[in-house]
């Protein structure tokens, strides 16, 4: 079993910043890749950013490229999402998730393949 817990969400004005954290625990926590996903009201869940746990390579969806940065702390089993220049359209519930098995290409950014999920943290950006 793996437990994931997000923190750091909140209300911020457009142009502001937030830093999300995801704390992982559990004996089965041996990630291949971890990711941040979000779901806005009335919309489908979408990938925001992913990070290969061992190599550190990253992926960003186009709408956040240049504004968001994903990172991880291997020693402390944690992942972070630094969000700058926030826009109202970034408003959503943000989830962290872990894929324990090998994935390739687009499969690493598809939430359907992820094994464990956190409960989410709300991010609200006011205009």
C-alpha cells in the first residue's frame, strides 16, 4: 500500500504563486514516475506535470510550461509543484499520483495507468 497526501493549496490572486507538496508513505512506495493532475468543475481530469523518480526528467502540459515546476525529494519521499504566474483557469483540485511500474512515453502522463492517488488539494485563483 501507498499513501499520498497533498498540501499547500489555497486561494490566491491571479499572478500569484503557490507551492504544492505531496508526501508519500508506505512499504510499497517504489515509484517509477509521479505526477500532478488537476480537475476543474465540469471538466475532465488532466495531467499537469510528471517527474521520473530516479532520473528526474519532467513533463509539463503546454498550458503550464514556463510557469510551473515539478521537483522531488527522494530522501523524504516527497514531490512538489511550484506554481507561478497563476491564472484563474488554473483553478482546480490538484492531485498527486504515483505509477509504480514501467511506463513509456504518453503512458507516463495518462492518469489511467497510475496506481495510487491522494485526496487532492483545492487551488483557487481569483481574477
